[in-house]
C-alpha cells in the first residue's frame, strides 16, 4: 500500500516537472515572438529616394552631343546653378550689381498668355551694355518688339544670349565678330515696345542646337539664378 502511494506521488512530481518545463519553453518562445513582432511594428520604411534632381539643360543628350547638365534643387525647389556657370556670366549692364536684379522671368507679357522668359535689367538710358559671356555675334537685328537687338552664340553653339531694346550698337560691331566677356556691345535704351519712361536691357538665355538658326524656337533658361547665384 505504501509503495503504491510512493509511486503515485513520484508520478505526480514527474508530471508537474515536465509540465513546468514545457511552459517555460513555450513561454520563452511566445516572448521571443512578441518581441520580434514589436520590432517589426516599430520599424519605419526605408528613407525616401535621394534628393530630387532637375535637368537644367532640357535638350536631349543626342542633340547636345553629351549628357544633360544636372543640378540639384535647393530647399525652396529652385535650381541651384552650377558654380562654373555663375563664374562665366557677368551682369551685362555696367554698374549694375547682382543684388540689384529682379527675377522677371515668369512674368506675364502681352495678353497674359505668354511668359517673359527673360529678365529686364533697369538702368538709365545710355548705360553701357557688355557681353555677359564670350561668343560670336550671330545677328544684329531690329524688330518692332525688341527694337535694336543682338544675338550672341556661345563657342559650343548650344547657347544664345539675346540683348534687346538697345539705344545703339558699339562702334564697329558686326555680325560674325567674336566678343570677349565684358566687351562693350552698345547702350541701354527703350527701342521696340519698351516704354521711354523705363529704359532697360531685355536679357534672355536660349538653349538651342549647334545647327539651329538664331531665329528658330529654343528653350529659354532663367538668367536670374545664373547671374546672382540664388
């Protein structure tokens, strides 16, 4: 009789021990699963893609003979000009500082259905106009809108600088002539459709192709950030 009770007690103890061991193992697994689930829930997705970049030169690589120039956006979404471009260009009106310029590139013109796509550099009548960058004079032209104008093409033939509303041309200036950066081109005026009360230089930068004519449609680039570094 005593042996039977001893056997029953031993069986109960073994069973209890095995059950406890199973709960310990199971409990540890459940805790590990809970910790893993919690870690997955708190993990954020990967960071967004790298900062957006904008193609400044909108001409295809096949048209320009190379890859387009790429410049990062600044915090406000504007194009941050390349340092070499800023060094190359100078304000094309004598005694006008970059801080004096106003960005009129996106202003409406005419019937308000077209954009200005240039900047107006205000200065007294007769103020000297100089070449913003070196190039070759492609065309001296007079029109009803722009008055006395100059089209100067860059050495790689992919950029044209357009100067308009001039009062006159520098003595001896002619088509086909190579000009250096800072060379006198003429003087500020109000010819064409500019008002005499506000003489200024209309300055535009046009991206084109090497074989395109000066009068053919081209892509306008805002000169303001290139002249001011803003």
